[in-house]
C-alpha cells in the first residue's frame, strides 16, 4: 500500500492565533516544502467569519493560493455568516462540503486534520 499523498486541513477555529500559528503555517509549508503532493484548506464554521474580517489572514490566503493550495469553504457555514461572496472574492471555492469531507475521510490516499 502506498503512502497517503493528499492533505486536507479543515479550519474550524475562530481563534486568530490558531489560524496563524497552526492551520495556515502548516498548510502553506506543506505545499511549499512538498511534504504532501496535494494540499487543501477547508474554511468551515467560525473561521469563515474571522477570515472575512481579518486582512492579515486574507494575505495568508493569497500566499496559499499562489503556492497552489486548493482553497474551499463550507457554503452552509459561510452563508450563515453572510460571507460567501467575500470568500469567493478571495479565490475560495464556496460549496456545500459535507459530502466532500466524507469522501476525503474515506479516501486511503488522504489525511484530514481539523484545527
């Protein structure tokens, strides 16, 4: 059996320091340093509201996008905070993520971490 080669980081935390010091740092470095072949970040829950309000976090999102990280957001969550359009304007694909996350969790080639 081959080693997993895809990382999915599910960022659910509304704490700015958790975003900067763990979720964003590890996600970006995972892509830049090629620790994983594919890297995705899913913005889910309170993190959607925090991202919409915080320009420093938005700059990190640009860096991740430029590095080739796949950027996704849970539409149900972002709609509930009224930030879907703002996230889309950052280059994040906003869609319902329940089935997508389930697929990632069932895929032997993918590792999912939640912060």
